[in-house]
C-alpha cells in the first residue's frame, strides 16, 4: 500500500520528533528543562510519548530554543530547516504567514 505524500511527510515528521525526544532524553538537564517548560511530569513521559500533541510539544520546544534546535539538527545529521519543516508538519511553531 502506497502512502500519500502528506502521510509520508507526517510519518517522517513523527519519526524526527521521536528522535528529538531521544535527543532530549539523552541529557538530564535538557529533559528536565523540557518537562518543566511543557508542564509534564517526567514519570508520565513514557505514557504520553506517542501522542501527537506530545510530539508537537517536543518540536515546539526545539523551535523555541535556537541553540538546541541547531544542536539537535547536527546530532540528527540534518539541516535545521528540515527540523523546522517537520515541526510545521506536526503543527508546531509559528508559520511565516503569522508575521505577515
């Protein structure tokens, strides 16, 4: 079964968000900062990690911290712009049209 382009984009974006979560979880300070800013109890992350809203929150967090975004992009071996595109697919972050 072939996935439509929008489904492929969403699947890729969700995969990147999962990688971003793993990146955050790889450092206690990064993970605790994310949890504190998102208002998430660290004990519940495993329970909610697959929820679309949670993945969007992960990407929103990256987009709100440019050095973190750049560090994740380097870690993932992608350009920061690819991370931003994935975030937008998931509904995270401001769109350019929001500032027009």
